[in-house]
C-alpha cells in the first residue's frame, strides 16, 4: 500500500463510487478504500438475514418470508430519472455495460387525501381526476407551454424571460390553483420544498421538461428506471470499471486515518501501519467527522409486503410523493416500492420504504401518513439516521466530503452533489452530452 496516488477515495457509497469512476475515466490514479468488508457504506444493499440482524439483532429471519438470498434491500433506495444526470453520468463512464435496467411502473402523488397518478402531458391533464374541468384546461395549456419551450428559441418564450420571472409569477399567468402548483412543484419538478416559487422559473420548467422527456423515452407509465437486483449492483460495477482503468479497490481496511501536514493539507491515509500518500481525499462524512456538521435527521420505515401499494394500478415498482403542504409539514414524505419484478425480493414479495426529514423524535407517528398508504404489511422496521454536510474549505485542505443521503426516493439531489464535487476536485464541468440509448431498459 506504500504508494503515491493522486486521489484516495474513502467509503464505497454511491457518491464515492461514482466520483471514483469519473476520476478513473479521466486518467487519475485512484486508490479506493473502505473500512467495511462490503460495498456500499450507508447505501449498501442487504439480504433478508442481514436486514434482520441490523434491525432485530437476530441472525435469521423467519422462513415464511422466503429465501434470504432472494432479497436485495437497498438502504438508500432511489429511482433514476430516465434522461437524468445520473443515467448520463453512468453512460459517460460506460459502467452501464455491467448493469441491466428496468422501467419503473408508476409515478404518483398524494393530493387532497388521495393517491393519484402524476399527469405531465396536456392529454394526461385532461384525464386526471386531480383537477376539475376548468383547471384541467388551464393545466393543459401550461403543460403545452412547457413542452414547446426551448431555451434557445425566443419564439417559444411567449414574451416571458424565465431567468427573471419567478415560478409563482409564471404559474399565475396560467391561473393554476394551489393543489396543481403543489403536485407540479413536488412530483414533476421534484423540488423538496417551496423555495422554488420565489426563484426564477427556468429551473422548474427545465425540470418539468426532463420529467416529460424521461417519460416519453421509456414509453412507460413513469419517467424512472431502476437496476435489476437494485442499487447494490452500482458500487460493484464501479469497482470493475476502476480496475479497467488501473484503479485499486481495498475493502476491510480498518481505521483509514487521514494524515495532514503542518499547513493542514492532506498527505495520505494510514491503515494497519501502512500509509498511502495522496494529493486529495474524497470521502463520506464518517471518515472526517471533525470537518462536517449535522444538518438534520431522516426518519424511515422499511416494510415487507405481499401486495403492491393500493391505488397505484397494481404497480410492481412505484414512487408516491406526499407534498409537505398536504400533511401540514415542513418537508415532503416519499414512498418507494419495488418487488420481485426488479429481482429485489422473492416472487410475490414487495419492499416498501417511507422516508422524510424527521421533525419530531417519534418516527412511527411521523411516518404514519405514508405507512397508511401501504395497506397490510408482513414486517416493518423503523430507523432514524443523522445527516451531515462538510464545513471544511477544500481549497485549503484538499478534502472533498460528500453530504449524507437525504429522504428523497429519486436521484436528483444525490447526483447534483456528485457533479458539484467533481467540479471542485477537477476544476472542470462534466460533459453530459451522451448517447442515452446506452442505458436502455429490458422492454425497449
């Protein structure tokens, strides 16, 4: 291990693996280490016995739930937007050749006490029970405007400058009501709070376009895709990729102590008495706890079920977003469900997650609105984890630390953090203009 590397990556979570892959493809000499003897860190994937051990402290799960090895339960389950930045990043690194994707069946939103399909096209708006007849027409006009909008073609702007006009002002021009604004902002544009309403509308319009383009691409009923066998496949795919480019992976390396010089700049990492030297460190918050601060907590429930989530058209994979206003909360709640159709559970079994930013000390009560949507469950586990963000100055210490995973069940916030870190580390923007057909799904 006594060698010099340009970058040492600590932790094999999704963010660290993606960055390691991007840097390797750029020709950077990378050493990737993890104190655990398994891939994935906080975003690992567990079989049924591992899940039982983590939450129940027992070695073996009951036999009636099926074979342990048939379960791949992702601890940070997040769907990928079909045309989104994560898929583009995966294609850029060519890691897609190690993965198989399958389209996700459904994208739903909880509004006015009901689970409803998210409408995004003018046609869907006209059919949606989310809105009354006049609101459908207004929403249809708004969706047509968004669909036709081209940033480079002023003719499509209808005389509006979306870099100056706020989202609230743009929506007011179409006369949309509160509930419509709610599902557009949170379930289509995937904002996590309502700050976007007072910010330039361009970001929201581009997010809506991404949703609609992703939906059209897979001709399915949602814009999302998910790897067969779950996200646990990703870190291992990146480990293979790294090896192709001469990177080195080491699991089960205890301590992983980061070394600094007198000026506070990183010089290397010591494990088991050996030091690997480096110029830069990339890691998750657990490796440099004195350079991060706590920014909140995520409450989540993990359920094993024998049926799909009710009112989702029997979807075997689905996301339901509950906007904060619908529950008089400060943060959205997310419901994620996947099943044997993505090979994450045995035949007939479904895995559901309910997650949100914890606003109280009682996750069971706090998550009730989401859990109530699931119907009967075979087993349910509760968990709360802390979230951290870096407070260091990377320009001074050459440490690049990721932010902890949030409660969202889609990848948009995660990949934004990765791309921002990539730019900080390399000083350049990642070119994401790629051939999207390289990440096709089984049905295509």
